[in-house]
C-alpha cells in the first residue's frame, strides 16, 4: 500500500513538472519575434504562409495560449523597400518592446520550435547576441569587395536559410546606423559586416541551426530538395536569348554550344555580327563593352512584337552557365499569365523609398510574357550602355511589378561563394568564365547525372 502512494506521489509530481515546464517555454516563445523574409509572388507567399501556420501549429501542440508574434516581411513591413536585406527592418523592430529576440527565417526554412527555444535559452537576451550558421569565404570574392579571408578581421556571416537570431538589445543599438547602405549584393554578408562595424559584435556559430537535418538536435534545417510544383512545363514555351558579340563567338559561344545550349529547344543568340555557323541573329544595335541596355530592350521588343508563341523569356549573357532542365522544373511553380520577373535580386539604395530592386543580368533574367508587354511600353534606356539590369529594376518599380528572388541563380562563379552556402541545394546558373574551367563548373554544379559527360578537349 505504501508503494502505491509513493508511485502516485511521483506520478502527480511528474505531471506538475510537465505543466511547470510548459509555462516557461510558452513565455519564452511569446518573447520571440519570428520574421519570415517573404515575397509577394503567389508561390513564395504560399511557402511563407505554410511556414507561419506550421509554427503556430507547433506552438498550439505545446499547449501555449500566449499571443505569438509572427511576421511576413513583405506584408507586415511591406512599406520598407529593402525588408529582404534585414538592416532596414531594425527601426521598425525596435518598437516591439515586449520582445527579447528576433528570429529571422526564409520561406524554405524548416524549424522545430521547441528545440529552437531551447537553443536560444542558452543565451542571455540582455546581452548583444547575433547567432546563426556561420559561413566563411575561402577566397577574396568580388561580391564581398575582395575582403580579406584571413586573420581577426575576417567577416563570418549567417546562412539566411537556416535562420538566425539577434537579441533585442542589439537591435536597439543598431537602429538608425545605416547611413551608407547604397548597394545590396549579398545581404547576409552585408548584415554581418554592418553589425561588426557598428557594434563590434561577430556572429556566433550555432550548431543547432543546421544545413541538413543530420541529427535530432537540429532546431532548423534546409531540405535541399529542388522545388516540385507538379508536371514540368513544355520547353517549347521557354525561349532563351543570349547576348553576345563577334569577339566572343569562338570562345564563350563555343562553351555555351557544347554545354547547356543543346538542351534548349528555343535558343537564340543575338550579336552585333551575323555568323551562320552558330547561328546568330544580328541586332541593329552598336556593341558596347558594358551596360547593354539598348541590346536587351531590343531583344524584348523583338519578342513582344513578333508572332512568336512563348510563356517565358530568359535573357542571359554569353558567359552564363545554365541548367535548362532545372529551369523548366522551377518555372512550373510560377504562373506565366501573371506579371512575373525572376532572378537573383540585388538592390540599389533600398534603405529609403527612392531605391529599387533589380535582377542581376549575368545570372539570368526570366520574364513572363505579360511582364514584357508592360516593360516595352514604359522602359527606355538613358544611353546605349546604361546597365540593363538596373534600368529594368527602375522600370519594374515604376510599373509596380515585384521582382521575385530565387536562390538558384548566381551572378558570380562557384568559387565566389562559401562552399557551405552552395552545398545544401542544386543550382540553375553561375556567371563568368574568368579564372575557371567553365566545362568543369558546368559538370560539377549544373549537369544532372543522367546526362552524358561533355567533351571539351579543345580547351
């Protein structure tokens, strides 16, 4: 009989402990602001909404009744043009005095809320904390202005897709410090650099924010799976336009035609000189060394004014390396009847309302037909050599067409990125042949296994 009461006592005590544990967990969750770096495009908004609902469902299963603070950046902070770069959000976030932490996620981030709270509880929220899955450049890179990769001055930066968190006390100190945030090329690096320069705080590498879920201890992770949005669209409805010129017909164009070019059913190369051996289409536009605005707009006008039937137009440089099969698969996630422009997003002066986002030309710019029809009626080049991608960004802002960022497109070479940044996912494009073997890059990063190895003995 005594043993029965002992067991009953232990059981009741255990149940009270469980209840007692839930209460601080729920309080901790209520003191976190979840910020999903979202986009207005239907596909990406749905991903962000699913993530938001998943977080709410997890919190509900924990038995929490407190109000949960979850924000989608394009909706809740949509008046801030550069919300996707994080830094311009600090002023608004500093108003949320009831929070101790801000946890940033992307729409493809997976999170275990209970483990995330446990991870964050190991830090003191009253201190200046900046934690995430830290990335490091192996070599000086153009996208980081060739910053040093050695010594104490090296900048480590967070992988946005694994999530990262900043204490509210640090947010308060950083508010209003962005004075010269002109260009945004790589927001994750620029964020870490900004925090270091304005607070002398470096990122803490948090092991529980994982690239892949290779352990049950992971609080966040990336699946690494390429988007599956149903049957791939017909390749007949995708045209790829390549900007080239006579001096690159024998090197860059040769690479293109022996790597990804043969996979594209509708491939057109636009040049300043006609060459039937390629073949090229000659544009009545003078070739220039930089910018190429007039050439790009001439290509757009040609497609829209012709009888060509297409849903998507992709414009690339002659030194862009592309995976066309993956592009086909990705485009099945988007509605070609909407105003859609996809690419790698850069920003100019986006810490204020006068700036704009633009798609980087070298990584590839993808347009739905309706977006092109609007562009040609409103877009003009200030000069023949104006930067085409930036001018397109200005026009998109004028037309109120949002630029959709995709993490699968890259303006630079694989060697210009942290290996851990590239590792979790497959990619659609890289850019430039400088100091690399473009054939090797294509085989390693863009060629699917079922495709036979290419021959490039001519190099």
